[in-house]
C-alpha cells in the first residue's frame, strides 16, 4: 500500500490542498464515461412581443462551452 499525505490549509475560508508525493511517484486518475441518449421536450414561451421568423437561436452546450446542438427557429405557426 502506498500512503500519500495531503496537507489541507484554510486560508480565510479558502481551502487549498497540497499533495506530497513520494519521490518518483505520481498518481493518475482515469474515468471513462459512457455516452447516453437524452430526449429534451422543451416549450418556448414568449411574453411581451410577437414571435418572428429567425428571432431566436437555442443552444445546448457543455460545461466547457462545447456546442452539442443548435436550433434556429425558422417558422412559427399561427396561434
């Protein structure tokens, strides 16, 4: 078993951690995730103005800003 000390310091409410690895040792953590399919059912509700063609763009983005899906509303049915 390898014991690796972690020193946690409280700096005015901001915690920091320092890992003291033994000489010539590193730790590599790997996580493999599996893709999933998700169906999102969304409804556009607009108050205070008329819906117009091409007025809105909807984006589904990841936590780092990568774009997964972009929808440009081209046609709005009459209500």
